[in-house]
C-alpha cells in the first residue's frame, strides 16, 4: 500500500510522476508554489495529453499565509459565431461532441498560467522566467514520453468516435498504429509551440503571430472560433466561494464551475451527524447529499453573467438545514437526474513558505474535441458541448457565453492551522471524490494517503460513459454494499482500483512546516517532496 509522503521543503502532487517532478525541480531551485504549478501544468499537457492540453481551460485556488485565498478563472467563452442558429442551420439538433464543430470555446489554460504568474510576481516576488518553467514540457514533447496505460486504453476505446476529427490520427497514432503502453510518444509541434511561448510570452497564444496561426488552423478545420475570439479573452482574478464545515473553512470556485455543488455536498453531509467512515451511514449519507447538491447545480449553475441567483446564497445555513432534513437516512432518493461527463487533471503544490496552490486543468472529455491543429499541434477542448441549443435552457448557447464547467479545485484551511489543497479529475465524480477525501481525512481521521486510496463510488457518469447508476469499487465491505442495495441504490460493482473513479490527490501543510502528500494509485502520479 502507498504511504503518505512527507517533507519540509515543499511538495508537488500530480497524476503523472513526470509532471510532479517538473514542479519539484522548480521548488528545488527556489521557485514558489505557483511557479512549480506552471511547470507541472505545462509538463502534464505533454505526458497526459488525453486528459488536458494547451487547448483546454483551468482554474486555480491560491493560498497566501496570513492573506485571502485567491481564485483564477481561466475559462474561455464561446465563439462570436457560435449560437443556436449557427448549429441548427447546419442541421444539428445538438452541438456535436467531437470534431471541429465541437471546438467552439476559447482555450483559457495559457491565460490561467499567465494570470497566476502575474499574481506570483506581484504578491510573492516570483522571479522565474517562463522559458525555465516550460523547460520540462519542451523536453518531453521533443524527446518523447512513454505512453501510459490510460492513454493507450482511451485511444483504443475512443478511436471510432475520434478517427474523423481533424488531425487526431496523425497526432496520436505512432507509425500508423494505435499507441501502445510504453511506446515513446513525441510531439514536435507542441515542442515548437511551447518554445514560441517561452520566447514571446504567454500572451502570444491570444495576440500575435501564434494566435493568428491558431485561429487560421481552427477556421480551416471547421471551427467557429476566430482570431477576434482569442484576442478578447482574459483570465479572471476573483474571490472564491467558501463554507465552514465542522469548524474548518473550505474553498471552491464559483460558477460557471460546479464548485458550489462541492460545498453544498459537504454542508449537507455535516448536518447528517455521521460518526465514522466506511459504514453504510457514511456512504449513503454522502450519496444522498450529492443528489441534493446536484439538483441545485443542474438548475442554476451557468455563466454567472446569466444567473439570477447569488451562488453564495445557497450556502446559507438555513438552506443547508432544509436540504439535510430532506435526506432519508435509510432510503435512497430515486435517481438519475441529468449528468455530466468529463476528463481532467488535478495538481497541487505547497512551497517551503507555506504558500499553496490547488489547480485543475481540462479539455472536458478524453481527447476533447479530438481536433488537433495542423501547425501548432494543439488539441482543442470540447467544453462548449455542455451548452444547450434550447433557447429556454438555463445554459443555452450564446456568443461569448462561458460554458458550465465540471472542473473545480478545492482547498481547505483547517481549524488547527493546517492548509489542505486537494482535488480530482472525473466529471460527475469530482465533488463526490473531493468529499470522500475531505471527510475521510479531516472529519473521520484517516491518514492522507489512506483517504485517497480508500475505495470509492461514483453516482452519475464520467469518462464519456452513459451509465448513471451507482458504481462502487469491490473493496467495500460486502455488508455495506448489500445495505446500500437494500436502501434502494442501483449498484454496479467494479474492480478494486477502477480508473472511472478518477485520479485524486491531496497535500496538507502543518503549522510547523511539515508537508504531507498523497497521489492516487489509480493513476501514474506521485507526491514528490523536497
């Protein structure tokens, strides 16, 4: 069994060990947690390209000791040309999930790196150059990285729906065949793109020669995105949502992310009075809290510019009391309600000064739109497929509107002075796994790595699947599984460490400087400390 990693000089955790190492090298050279995170985030776009890419979005929670927690929202809006008439006029009843027409929102990821580094320079006196921070990513793109089991598996299982996406086969097939685990996978076009960003600055992705090339490639492939869409984009620095849970302060991102659902889930669960983990009451309680949180999310959460309700108002104690009172502690609420898919990476970093980052980056589904740009080699997200073409829908597609996001990082300031960045990938599973990790470690006293390794469940769908039942790993006590069935849960039992449960991670920094880290055995990651 994996053990909790510990160090005093800083730590990075990521779902791929090379990304964790890229961030660790920055910490070893005196860089701060944001700089380490940019290095790790760039590296993981190269070594885990099916789950995130330069053509995706990201969100940040940044903890400064003695200061406020700051959020960075790097979510791109829809193209100016993208509206319901654009798609219906081409015979679509829904936005295509793959191909160039699915590449309809601006990729905000690079702007997130840029905004976070600006914060680093202004607030933390960060000094590392962007060329240094992209160094590992350039190396792995140029020299190659070993194909992981998850990359090979997803390329094989998704090839039928992706084979016609512009550039997909040319980019991901190796010597004309599907990639196999352990093969060397080189991405020379990405290496060149990263070198260009290192030389000309991250803003070149949106304004300048590279931006013109990206826009031309998108238009040629058939996307509605244009250069003007890239030029109008900027990441946002904002105040995150927060909630006190069992005496601790938990932070997450506001809409358009589902961060509100993550906080609602914890707020409802706390009120159920569950005393210990791993029994029926623990699992059933979190599942039923999830259902109540998802109903709020699915009815209200969208681009905040289009919301009539204040997201923070849902976190009012009286509302949480009412949601908890609605939970039957012995019987499951009928399900499903609408579900969301997703593929993502979560990474965390803490430096020796106690500054901490919780970071998440995504292209939505595995391989995003599947569209790979001809000159830059960038894989573009399909986040815009979360829009509806129904004009009456609360998340209806409109030009420049920002899409609903399943991804959201979590961070907690604990009552005893510890700081805990944590998170996971996995669409519907993200709020659920975040809650499992937090409650197991913070509320029920499990060790950090034990809380990440422990068996998990998933209500709803992820990884592009249509299943919406309750899937549970087979390491749960059979008596607990039977009790859940008896309560009316529609259960499917999966393997011991099923990848559908996502790749989670967490870091905890103690007041005396000790840092603990955990990585998910379901992935290829590591918690690497100085």
